């Protein structure tokens, strides 16, 4: 390695080592007892945090982050830029589209269709809450490429609320999320790609999370994120 490269690497390492925030709690992507990636099949505190960041920074009605896009824990103590980069390492961008309540319902149903198996497209939500009736076989249909193609039959997702109001299938809402999912149909999410986008790839996901923690949370992830916040409720019968 020549001198210029060495100095560039040192500068990068110093930038990534910069402490940008702190956390009072551990936010985990796996169950320590089983090693299951719970961020891909249930609500998690880190999923709540990441989705809240998208909604707060964008001003959208709701936000989704795919669980497969959350790749690392945030542990109690100091948080560096490297820590945030390890959470969101793929360089996805915040986008916002308009979507009907029906399209949101389709997305939620697709999110839970494979449960209890892990699914990278599992949605971590902000601004809404819903029930998953696990005893129902999902009616989600996919095409030969594994993309969402509709629902034929029963739905597991029930009783969806946006804020304090029941979701209206005919109403139009604003939805924030990674461009990977909303615009590029990542993980098979076909229902948003042709919609009107009011914000088009406006900020890197890493910066979304840093900005939310530093500006909206005052630089500290507090006890609000000690546990999942009850946005996804599993109903067995």
C-alpha cells in the first residue's frame, strides 16, 4: 500500500470511529437463546427504531424497513458511524410514495406470508399497528420469479390501524421506505413500483438513522426502545 492509500485509509478509519450517539439499551437482530434472526419474523426494537427514523425524517404517514436490510445489532453504550454503517450496509436511499390502503394491506400480507420462517422482506413498521392471525394460511400468490402477484384466499393480517384510525383501503397514504423495496421491487414488493413518488432517493439510510438519533432523540436511544412497542400482534385463535 502506497503512502497516499495508507493516509486515505487512516482518514476513513478515523471518520468511521467517530462517536455520533449513544444507547441506553441493547437493540438486537437475533434471539440470543436460539440465534434466530428475529428481525426477519417478528417485531423488534431495532426494527421499530429504523422504521421510526424513515417516518420522522420523511414526514410520511407510515414507514416500512425490510428486516433483511437491518444487518447488525446496536449495543448499549457509544455508537460510532461504523456501528450505523453495519446496521445499514447496502447504501439504500429513503424514498416516499403515495399508496392506497389496499396496496398497504397487500404489502403487510406479503410480509407475513412465510411466517414463522425467516423472510428478508419482513416489514418493520412505523405509524401503524396490526394483527397477524397465525392460524390462517396466507392467500398470497407469487409469480415464477418469486414476486408478489396478488392474494387469492384468506388474509392473516387483520385490524390494521394507522395512528388511531382504521386503515381505509380506498384512501391514499404516504409511505416511506428504502428505494430497494419501494422502487426496485426488492424482496418481491411489486405493489409500489408504479406509484407516484413524492420523494425519490433523497437520503442514504445510514444518514437517515444518524439524523433521527441525533436530532429527534437528542443523541441518545432511550428506554422507549428497550422492547418492541406492540405494533405487530400475533393472534393464535
